[in-house]
């Protein structure tokens, strides 16, 4: 009898370990949950070094039966410096978009600041981890016309580097084409994700040929996007 119990406990422990070794890319949204992230972008431009910082607050306004969700996002405490001097900076009141259960935006922003919401669109590629369960070393493909704006197309790959301590780490490389730029923007990034919920903890990366302004210019940049402790 004791031997049978020992075997059962061993198999349960192994099953638990196997489960932790696999990442489910579905985001487990919870209505009413809130998160705040510290964002920083540093770019090399023709005007000099540009540094943009902001706090980005997100809240899950509604969760649908299929797992999709309405996400409210507000940008506050925005600060901009250009070659060390203060530049024009503007916060963004809350906008709302619908996200599918895999982290892909389905609708354009709704709200007073909808027209200014596109400046951080590249962050979305750190929220998508494919649509099938992944083990360490597995890769997934990013090849899509954006559902919220089909004129934007992204192609690239992601890789699950590993899962440890309740956190999954990803490597993402993607090229993004849009009518606003005459060349693709390239992003290389690493993402740290809550392995139980699929929600982002931290995203760090580099951008090449990031479009800036309306004059068709480009810049190379680095960025960080880190969840603040509650």
C-alpha cells in the first residue's frame, strides 16, 4: 500500500513538473485587474539623443466568453528630452481596444486620445507568443496583417527560451511595414512573462529604422517596458 502511494506521489510530482515545462500562450484576463508599467525609449536622431519616459496604466474593462477582452490604456507622467533639453510631451487619456486571447489587438482605440495612440504600437509584438503550447526551445511565427489596421504587416519569429520561477522568457525578432515608412522597422526584444497568466512582466529591446515624425525620418532606439510592483 505504501509503495502504491509513493508511486502515485511520484507520478503526480512528475506531471506537475511536466505541466510547468509547457507554456500556454492564452492570456488569462481578469475583469477589473490593473497593471502599471514604466516605459523608457532612447533614440539617436538628427536632432540629437531623444529620451522619452512615461507610466502606462492598463486595466481589463471586460472579458468575453471566448477569452477576448477590452483593455483600457492611459499614458501619464510623460517626459521628453532632446539632446538634454526638455521637449514637448503630452499624456494620453484612456483609450480602449479589444484584444484577443492571444494578445493581438482586434480594434482601433476608442477614446479622446485615439488619434495619438499609435506611437507605441511596436510593444504589441512583445505580447504575442503564438497560438499553441510551447516547450523551452520551441519557436513560433509572426506573419500577419494587423486586424486593427490591415495596412500594417509584421513578419518574424519568437522563441521560448525557458521557464523558471513562474516566469517564461521569450526572444522576439520582427519586421514591421506600414504606409508611414518607406522601409521596414526591425525589432529585437526579450520578454519576461507570468507563466501562469500569460501576462507581460518586462519587455526590453532595440528598434532599427523606427519611423519618426511626419517627414519620413528614421531612428534607431532602445526601449524598456517594466511592470511596476503593486
